[in-house]
């Protein structure tokens, strides 16, 4: 169990970046490790960080709490695969005190679903009300090919367990050229039939994964146009605090989201920052910016040095990202892998 760590300061100042955007959404990678090796996320022979380099669960709790004291209302735990980190549920249970106090509106996580059957009920007991599950295909052979190591049946078992526990589930699917783009209608009907939302994501040029980005990339504007030939898509004003734009699919009654970092960036309303499992803050997913929060976190038992470091990082948040698919050299726009960045 996590020890009784410091409570957030009362009256901490809100975080506003140089462009007037208030930071209210924090995504925290609690591990860079994963039990899958998805072809768009990491290479098959990944070298992971030494465990000694990771923040402890107590340090992650204190770091998250400092951001909550500064106005973060939504906290998402990511990875790698967050549910593979040992004792991670003690972190979730400890952070749930901010839900109880009203300081935090939502505590959630993104998962590949492989461990969800084991933890779904406990997540619900800790105040988690919805989860995002990454799932790109319902074809077992394709699933194995895309994830390299994954078992589709195990993921589907986890999704069913989450629904049975009363969790709202949203499916995230990365659209991959020649792999799953023809399956999107079937994936959408399946998700909506179970009462789940579906969000489609353009492949992001992050990290060297041993695959050509040009060979993977499909613009979602094209996917939407194809869907519109057979379905009625009505724009929605809905927002979950993230970058997705949503439509309602009249024929299924479900919600469909589009995350389009390349064809239509979402920077003008960006309210989020990401922290890695080593305590590095990235204020933009598509830039190489990075600031160390581990050193000030460990330098003092109070949060004065930490808050000063947070202020400096937020003060340098860029206006937007510069994602491109490098067609000449076929290399990523940003060298770090998505599994390191925090979703």
C-alpha cells in the first residue's frame, strides 16, 4: 500500500500557458513496459528503462497530487501498459481520495485490455468510471500481427469484464493502411452494439518502430468520407477533455471520434501535459520539449521547488505540434516512443 503522502496544497495557483490555455488534464505514464509490441508504438526488441529509474508509486502519487492542487481536474494513467506495473492498484486507490474530496473530476486509464479482466472490478471500486481500451481489429490473426504478442480473446474477456463491472468503455483504434482500414465499419458496429464508443486515431510519427510510417498512414478525412457513403454522421459538440472530434452515427446510435494529429491538429484547445514514468514533463506530444520534475520532487519534502519547475515547464509550452510524415527519409518526427511519452 502507498503510505499516507502529502495532501495537495490549498489555494495553489492555476496553470496557464503562454497562449492563455489553462492546463486541467494530466496524462501520466506509470511504466514504459508493455506486454504487447504494437507495430505503430514500439519495436519488437525494445530496451526498457531500468526499474531503478522509474518514479516510485509514492512519488507518482505526490507528483499527481501537486498537479491536482494546481487545477488539474482529469487524470489519466497510461503506459506502456499501466496494469503491468506491480502494485499499481495501490496508486489508483490512493489517488481516488481526490475524487472523494472533489478536487478531481475524473480518474481514468488507457489500457490494452490484457489485464483488464483481473482489475476491472477493483478499478470501479476505486472510483474509476471509464477506461479506454486500445483495439485495432477483431480478426485474431491480424490482432496478433499488429500487437506481435497479443491474444485477442484475452482482450475481449477484459472488455466484457469492464462492462460487467459497470465501467464505460471506449475503444481506441489506430487506422493502419492495408491492415485494418477495411474493418472500421465492422469495428464500429461491434463497439456501438455493446454500448461502447469508438475513436479512430491517425498513426503518429513517434519513435523508431521498425516499420515505415508512410506505409502505415491513412488520413482520417478519407476514412470519414468512406463511412459517410453508408452512414449518417452528425457532428457533436461533445468533448472528454482530449483531442477527439465526435460524430453520432445515426444508424447505430453510437458515438465515433476522430483524432487527427496530421490532417487537422488540435492544438488551439490543448489543455493537457504528459509526464513520463521517470518524472519528465512533456508539454506537447509532437515536440521534443522536456523538463525534469524528478530532481525538484526529490530535492525537498515540500512542493515549492516542484511547483517552480512546473511553472517553468508550463511557461514554455509551445503553441502547437509539427507532426509530419517524413516522406524523404521515412523517419519519425519525434524520436521518443509513444510508450515512453504517456499515451
